[in-house]
C-alpha cells in the first residue's frame, strides 16, 4: 500500500486523543506531546503491514533504513482499494508476549504467520527479519511500477 505523509508531530494527533493532554504527558499514542515521528511530510511511503495496537492503528514502514510503526492518522491513503493482493491477517493470541499491546496484524505472509515476527523485526531488530522486510518492500515496489 502506498500512502503520503501529511504530518509528523504528536501535536497533529491531539485531535485523536481520548482526553486532553497536559503538556509533556503521554497519551493514547504513548509519546510525549513534543514528539516528532521519523517521517517526512509530503513524502510517499510504502506500507508493509498494519498493526492494531491496544489504542490505535499503525502502519509498518521505514525511513532511511529504520523500520518503524507510525500512527495511521499521519498519512493519507491515495487509493483505498490498493491493498497488496497477498496480505495476510491474524489476531494476536493472549498467550503471546506482545498481547495486549498488539491486538492484530495485517501484512506480508511471514509477518502474520510467524508468531515472533513482529518482535524480531521491531523489538530485536533481527538482521535476517529486516533483510526479509526490505526484500518484500522491493517486491511491492516492483508491483507498483508494473501496475503503472
């Protein structure tokens, strides 16, 4: 899926908070009110997955080689029908280490089928998992180019 970054600061998310924040406090998105996400406004991003956190939906993407999850509200989707045709979905089980922090995952097959895939990719920053992520991204980019 391809999206465009429309904002990168927590202040742009305040309208999505459940309660008013006192400056510097953490809210729904678990970052300070001064936080700036490592994404660039106006840039297009390729989304390799969607992560349903306990409190919000985030996109799995990368910027300058850093794989990150970013709240979906900071992007606009150009074509809402343009989900990759080979995406999978899974509900995270109560017996998993990432539950209840993460509730569900959409994305490429290995991200959804292997229970530790998210932890390896984001938490442990496992080199093989990251290589596979970028391999899947290159496949998706080729699919976008071929579709033009």
